[in-house]
């Protein structure tokens, strides 16, 4: 039981860190400067990417894209 909990926490943290790094990379190098589609690096994006992984990153950018329509 304890081993599964530690595994789940480590999995969450790895997904969250990779997701936040991906958001930072996209904001800095992929999107042009002064773009309205920059996802913020905050607790909500940390929890979203930690629970969903890379699809969570896509979800965050999709929500911002939808808001600009």
C-alpha cells in the first residue's frame, strides 16, 4: 500500500515537472513574443499537468485558444 502511494506521488511530480518545462519551452521558444496564448506557470497549470501529463498541457493551450475566438 505504501509503495503504491509513493509511486503515485513520484509519477505525479515527474509529470508535473515535465509539463511545466514544456509550457516554459513553448512560451519562450515556440510562440512569438507578446503572444496572447502564453499559459501561465502557476498552481493550476502545475496540478493540471501533474494529473493529466502532456494532454493537460494541450488542454491548457486549447482553453486559451478557445478564449481568443
